[in-house]
């Protein structure tokens, strides 16, 4: 059995010192910032000898070199044997770094090989966590400490004992395909790892089983699989919803987020989870440490803008677009209805100082709206990959109708605090890059299609985009870029 690494007072002090030092740097977007190329597929060499990157996934970003930009990518040598490496990479802002884990590597504790990776979770100090499908029909949650000298650790595996639940229960995957990764996970700046887990039950299965929940691992180096007593159930199926008397949590969405304030999750609730005819309500819930979870927003309840009773109601909540920072601010993505008709979709913001209940007076604020515009009157036709920094600024990617050309395009923005009602009365929406903008450090190249973006607690923004030469030959490449 591996030795457990305690989260000592010394380590906590190091974490706090690192985070405070990083947060003391002015937020990149609000300070102007510099846009730079991190890597370009087929041009930039990976950490493997003579092997340029081939494919690049959407990035995640922290604030601490040498591990600042994180992504899944492939690299292939230019000389034989041309064996493609498929890995999670961590790079600094100059584009150099290391693979965290690659397909075919042996996962710690399980002895099985990594096959497929989920979206990676990153904190301010360069710590990361992710889910992976393993060989042998196994999967698990893994964690890389901010100190690279500490080996990769296993948070939980299929077959791990589930704590605080009566009976011989085990974490299981919720895979519909053998090629799908397990659920993603998140890590707070003080090293708390949170994940959603499905639960397997012994036969005979009870009528209303406890088979779903949200869990945390607080084991210092994250090796909770070897020490299951370090895993705690935060909320389980059939638990009561504290501020909705009579309601129970019945199912949880895979995406969760964590901070030093607490966690945020999306869940379905009912009066009776066992009643298959009862229609569930989906909601966004925030759980501060160590108090019970509270409802921030709930399907079919009043939302902003809601000028009169019976105004806008929450309709659907995006299952993956939600975040919480260390102040307890929560960002989520939802559509609304008015008179039973879907009217719009918004990126909502709920400050940590507010319950955001009930609407319209204190409900979450619609920080960015579908159909809204930027400073150049380019109209948002979709809102994608939002994330939030420590000050509450929200970065997002948007498909846009470009006014100057009357054509479609895409862009990366940062919506600055304050977020207020009505829309447009708060902080500005800053454009980082738009289709057709020049790439500052790639002479003759322009941005074409902008894909997923993310921002760090300190306000850095990373994104993936295709670029092309502004004059023939118009060869297209894909790169990762950082605004800091």
C-alpha cells in the first residue's frame, strides 16, 4: 500500500503563499495584457524528440509557471518509428513543458494503462486532476500535485469502496460506450478534489437505491484510492434539499467545480426520487464549507430579467458550463422562458454575498446574453465555454455576426464585473480576439475559427483557434494562444 502524504500545515502555507502571490498580479484582461502564441500544430515541437504537435484540444489555464497551459494533444515523430503519442500536456507560457500522462502509461495503484482522458481540471498554482478510461474496463480519477517531484496519484477507481453509505458499495463508471472517458473532476487552490461518482449496489437492489453522489478527496497528494477514508460524500441521492422542504436530490450532472469557498453542482430534484411519473426539476446548487447546499437557481422558478410576477423563468441549465471561485461567486449558463416560450439564453452570475433567491430582487444576474453585442455591435449568436476568474470576470467564446462584413465569425471575450441589471449597465465586454484579427507573433497570419477558451483565477485567458495566412498560399493551422 502506498504511503499516504498528509496535507501538512507547511504544505497549506505553501499553497496559500503561492495563490496570494499569483492573485496579487493584476488581472490580465483588465490590465490590457499581451496576446501570444503558445503552440501551433505541425510547427511546434512537443517534449518528445523530433515530434511536433499534430492535434490540439481546448486548453485549461492556471497562473503558475512551469505549468500554466494544460490540454490534450497528439505528437508524432518526423522520423521512424513514427509512433503517435496521445497525452495530457502542461506547458509554460513560452510553449515548453512536459506530458502529464500519455495513452499507454501505467496508471498508479491500478496497474492498468491510460486509454482516454476527460477534460482536465486546473487550479491557480498549477495542480491538475482528470478522469481516465483505463485498460481492463477500468476507469478512475487522477491527480498531479503542484510539486512535480511528487508522483501522479489516484483519487478513486472503479471498485473503490464508497464511504458513508451502508453496504458493500463501489464507485462505478456511467459509460454508455467503451470509448468514453469517466466524469471530469476539479481541484481547488487548497488541493480539495471534487468529483461526481455513480455507485454500484449489492443484490438485491433496494427500490430507491443510493446510487449517485458528489464526493471530495482531501488527501494532500490526492491518493485517496489507497485511503478511502479520506473520501467524503458531500451529497448523495435521496438526501433532502435543505431550502426546498420535501424535495430530494435524485441525480447529479458529471461536471462539478471546487474552490476554497466550497463547491457548485447541477442536480435533478423531486419530492420522491422513486416516483418515475414525477417530473424532476433541474437546478444549480452551491455548498459552502462546511454548511449544507443551497439552491441558486431552479427550473421553472423566476429568473432575471423578471420585471413582474410570472415573468422570465429558468428553463434549461447547461450541464457543463458552471464555475465557482474562492469568493463563492458562481457562474452558470441557462435559458429562460416568458409565457412558456423560450426567450433567450444567458451567462448568469451569482455573487458569493447573495443567496440569489428569490427572483427578481436578488436572483442571479444575466451577465451576458444571447443576441447581445460587443462594443463594435457584433452580435452574439451562441455562447460557449464560459469560465470565471477570482474577481468574477467571465471569459467566453461566442459565434458572432460581424457587423463590418455582415458575415459570421467567432471571438473570445471577457465580461468584466460588476454584473448588473439591466444588461449593459455593468462592466464592459472586452474582446480578446475576433475572426480576421492578426496573430501578433505570427507575421502574415490571421485568426479564422476560434474554439474553446478558459480563464485562470488570476485572469489569464487561453484559447484554441485556427489561423491562416492572409495571402496565398492560405494554409490553415491550429494553435493554442494565451492572453496575459
